C-alpha cells in the first residue's frame, strides 16, 4: 500500500514540483486557494511547456466552504479568419495539428487567471499580482530544469512540430529536445510575465502584450486578429452535477466534455458493483464510458449552439434507462476515437476549506508548435476539436468554441468530505477520472493507492488501426483474461506506469479535523505539498 501525505490545514497537488512549491509558498504567505492556484498556473506554464502555457486554455471549479460552487470557462473561440473555406482553399481535409493554421483559437488561460483573481478577492484574497507571478518570472528568467516527462511524451507529427515558426529556437538544441535536467531559459516569456504583473492580466488581450501577440500571429499567418483578442473574456458558467449514493460530483458544462465524466459515474453507480478490481468493476466502467461518450457526442458543442440540455442526461430516469442497457458480461461495440492530449491538472484546498480543481492545456504536446517571437508564448492547437464538415456537431466557424477534452472534477460527500480531483489525458480523461474516483469513493482505497493503481484506456490511439483496451502491465492476469472473454480487445503496453494513462491528482479535506490528504501521480514530475 502507498502512503498518502496528510497535511494539517492546507495542501496543493501538481504534476511539477516547482508548481507545487509555488502553491505552498502562497498558502504560507496567507493566500487563499484561488490565489495559490493562479500562482501555480503561472509557474507551470513556464516549467512544463509541453503540457500547457500562456497560449492555452483553462477551466476552473471552485467550491466555497459554505457550499457554493463556481465554474469558470477560460476557453477561447476561433479567430475571425478561421473559416471552412479558408482551410478548404488551402487543400486541407481536416484541421492541421501543427503550424500557423493550427493556431486558430484565442488562448483563454490568462483571462481565466484574471477572472479567478476577482473571485479570490471576493473571497478575502489580498495578495498582489506581482507576488503571484514572481516564481513564474524567476524561472523564465533564471532557468529551470527540464522535466523527465517532457522527454517521455510522444511528439505527434514531430517533423511539423519542429518546423513550426519559432519552435526550434525556443525548445530545441542541435535539432533535438534537450535531455531532462538541462536548464532552459525563456527571457522573452519572462518579460511578458513581468509586463502582465505590472500592467494587469488584461494587457494580454487589450494592451501592449496583446498588440505584440496579434502582430506575431498575423506575421506567421494565423487566422486570429487583434480584434479577436480584444473582445475575449473568460466567463462564469453554471457547473454540471450528478447525484450519487454518497456524494454530489461536479464538472464543467460544454464545450468541456465534463458531461461524459459525470455520466460514467452516474451509470456505473446504477450497476451496483460490489467488489473493487473485479472484472465487473472495470467492465462496468468501460461500458459506462461507451454510453457516456455516445451521449457526449450528441450534445457537446459551442455553448451558444446547444440543441440539447446536458442536464437532462444526468437526470435519474435517463441514467436508469441507459444503465439497464449495459450487459454485465459482454462488451458493446463502439466507434473508436483518438485519446491523445496533453494537459496539466492541479488542485488546492486551503485552511478555510476553499477548494479548487483546475486544468490548463495547450492540447497536443507544445500545441501548434508556434512560438511568438516578441512575447515568447507558444500557442495551442485546440482548434483540432473542429471539423471542416459544416454538417458536423462541431463545425469550424469564426467565434465558435471547439469541443474541449478538459474536465476537472470536484465532489462533496454526504459526510462533509470535499474532494478535488483531475487528470490530463485528452479524450481519455473521463475514463481515468472514473477509475480513480470509484477506487477511492466506492471501494475505500486511499488516495495514493487510487492514483497509483494500474489504469486502462479504451479507444483508438493516434493512427492505430483499431480500438483496443490499452492496459498498464500491473493488472492481475486473471482480470485481463476475464475482460478478454467479455469481448474487450486487451492490448498490454508492457509498462508499469504509462504517460498515456494520464497524470492524475486528488485532494480531500476531512471536516472533523480539517486535515487535507493530497497526492499527485507517480507518472508525473510533481507531487503534493502543504501546511
């Protein structure tokens, strides 16, 4: 059994040690959980660039001690010039994953930091912006050691990534990614962060930084204009929730796939599985995921284009009907979808019980690969969530938001415990969340064991010929044989810990004594720290 770290009053969890240290510092200085998370978000945007950055998006869940849950959508829309005809005229059959034409949606993360700081202040926060960004500026200016996970991460479409404007100068050494531990400095990014600390985060969109971003995007041929930046603002939205037998679980509404994460739990709980790590446990989650993704693909699109209310799929009657269609010992067919994606999830719970679940991403490793020369910002490729088919569920159109894989989780148990949890993992995030949540909440595993335990992902890997159930090699062989008999095409990865299975984290606060348990994934470069 793995030992879960326990902290007296507050804790943070992050996939990079330096981000966790930043959060701990802010908590020790009297900052609240939202302030700590803004600081962590800035630090990790510098030191974990393959997973996230200022040029990406973010989603926030924040629960006040008295129970109110806030959701912040910091995802950006397609640029004004991003039309289907533009891409068709260039000869594309789909959205390209790398290069200037992949850099087609506004980056919302920094606007989300600003909106979160407004919430932090309303909840009693008082720390100055320059203090929250200080570590990020320092690491960008003085340097940081490249993380081990960066070198392990698959660089999809690597040739196009390395050829993207500005990428080689920012991230390569002699044509290759440098080894783990080597120092990387980002002086232009440090200048940008210092300007944001001085002028305000809105400067990213409507000030000097925004002007330079827009000029560089235009220079490389991105379809984003300065007007697109100036008009962008992160939004407060209503979270989705599902009632379980022991808790209420929250996640993000569209364009996030948070609906799928909640549906998996709602369906699984109606299967009345009795034993952890039994074939019925994992088969039930896999089959729940198939049905959840089918519903997701009917619903999730730009929030302004919704034709179905996501909440209706979380109603008990719908969940009962769908769960009854799951066969206990037989795998159902399912159209495969790729599951890649690169992201960071981080959590924080402070001494007052304010809890944050936050996810920040550039989508694929290093996003579009485009690094803007004046600001040092690398831009995401979240526009891959669009289709060039105008009749599809998520067709490309100016001002429209793409489908988002990001889905941070937060749960409130009937006994008063509050759980902040999440993971990276692209479209596989809901499957990973289902595994770590049920292991802890339903079957009593400790947090460390729930996060450490072997994982699976069902789906089609990038350019793979068919969908499989990919599994880490620590599962019981008897379990895998049973899943094969049920009809699941099991593919053993031959790795005890695979990055493709996500970098997950969990924090839980106990109401009786205020202590916080916190853990982050052994698959990542991070951990948990606290007070």
